[in-house]
C-alpha cells in the first residue's frame, strides 16, 4: 500500500499524558470545531454551563463516576471527520492506576498525542523536569509500536505573556527525553484546548509559532500497515457454517468459513495453508470479505477462508502458509506490568496470543527500566506500572514473532489465574 493511501485511511489515535493535562478537553475541542456534536448534546452542555464556559471534556467522560470526580477512568472512543480524513479517537485516562486502559487504547493506535500541561511544570528552571506519567505514557506508546508520537504542550494560554519562552523550554526537554529514549517525534505543537489555539485553527495570539496546527499534523500522519509480503498468518477468531451457492442447498454440504484478521501476508484462492497446532494442511477454495467472495485479502483485513476439505479448526488456532512454521515455548520479551500484585518469577499465569490461551510462567526478570533515568536496573519482581525485560516459558509452543516485525504475532496479554485481572502486556523481543 502506498504512502499516499496510508495517509488517507482513517487515523486511529489516542490522547495520553498525566491526569488533568486536558486530554478530554482537547478531544472535545476537535469534536466541537469539526461539528461532530449533536444539537441535543450541545444544548445539554450549554444548559450545564449556565451561561459560563462550556465544559468540552464532558463530551468524552461518559461514566457517572467520571463526571462526579472530573477524571477519565475508562477509554472513551469518539469519531469525527473532516473533508480530508476520518478519525477514531481514544481518550485514555491519565491516572497511574488506570494505565492498563491506556495500554489497551495504544495497542491498536496509529498515533499518540501526548499532552503536556505547562501549568504543572517549572519551565523557568533548566533542565525542565517532565511529569512521570508523561514519560511513562510516551515510553509505553513507543514499546507498543505506535508509529507516530506527537507532543501537544497544552494550557499555554495560562502563560500568554511568556508563551513562546515556555514552549521553547518544554520543547527542548521533550526533544532531549525523546532522543534518550529513542522516540521518533512526529511533532511538538503549542495548544490551548480550552481556547482552541492551534488545535484546528492557527492561534492569532501566538504569531511566533509557524508550524502546523494539531489537526493539520493529524491529517498527514500515516495509518498503520502490517507486513503484506512473506508468509500468511491469521489468528482464528471464529468458524461459521454457511451455504455458498444454490447447488449446495439441500445437499447437506455446508462448508465452514474460517474468520480472522490477517496478521501479515496475503491470501487468495489456490493457496496452500496449514492449521496450527494440528499441522493439518489444505488448499483455500474461496476467500471472503464481509460475507462476499473476493479475489484476495491482505494484512490488516478481516478475511473468511473456505478450505477444500473439512479440518478440525476452532477459535484460538492459527492459519499459516503451508511451510515450516517457527514456534517456541521460551522467548524474551518486554513486560509492561499493570497489576497491583507484582510480577513474580516462577508464578504461573495465563497468556493470550492471538485468540489462543496457554499457561505460562516468568522464568527470569533480566532488568527493569527506570522511567526517570531510562537506564536498565537489576530486578527480581516488577511492581504496578513498571516495565522490564523478562524470560517467558509457555506450556505449549506458540508461533510468536518479534513485536518489532508484527504487532499481532509479537504481542501477548498476561492474566492472573486467581483474580482474572489483566496483569500485563508482553511484547516479544
């Protein structure tokens, strides 16, 4: 797929950063300025404001607890479109205890907009110390291979008289941090989500800034595109019975359609495939998309495969090219730990790879990443919101791949078998 095509596909992005940095207000501003708000929603907000300033954050904070506490707890998804592009936004919570929700939002995003609240920083003292959650969310977005990371320095209207100096000081700190962490920054934009400066329209007050508005930047960012070349790999989501044509009706022959989103490669009728873990092989008789027969499907698309013979296939299996499939029970990975109970060596957990569940244990914790110094230190366990390098052993072989090569084949979630809580995210090295 060409770069031009990727720049015109719907962009999935999340807003991240520390609590009260203005993430929900920023999304509300994007929705308001793009006229993606229903008339009754706007009326309700204006009545609530009682003649004052409309609270745009209420457009995303939908839970009762969120409205009561004035914070974001769950990930809220919103949609809007301009003449140039469609967008899907994930408003991620800023509180440390809800970091797992931010990870969920980042896992499928094309871009991350990390907000930095200028009012929380001592920008006149050099070097400027960034907030821990700003650093943590940026590192997590990088680890989760979010292709484009944008920093939006927010609430500069609070220091209007010194906005340029404040922006320059924080921009320098962000560039230094990004350079040390190896984060490729797509842009650093000065904004006021409340007032609307540089969000969708250029600020009339900050003439010193000659760069793009946030929306202009989002218009040109590419959407994610998984690897189209090489072997086929599909995690099976479900298997459905169906009748393909009139001749088969009443014959008792009901071919099954195997559905899943292609992790990498492409598939067309006539391709030889194998089923993991059974190892059985077959030939693809028909490829379907949205219930309609098509010539081929490729990475990132949901496809239905009708095979030339009946095989025992179910949710959790993998469909791959009919060639030796690399599997393993032991691998190194980066672990982002999200549970209040620390990650412990030797303890058994459930892990999910694609749609397949297997038991696993951490055989070693090689190191822990210090989010302040960005150095790796020795560790024997990982506490909540810590990131480390670990060794994993699974009860059964899995077709894992390096996460840098493929976000589907290289990602696993960790679940505590006792509490059933999502405990961590594994990214295969």
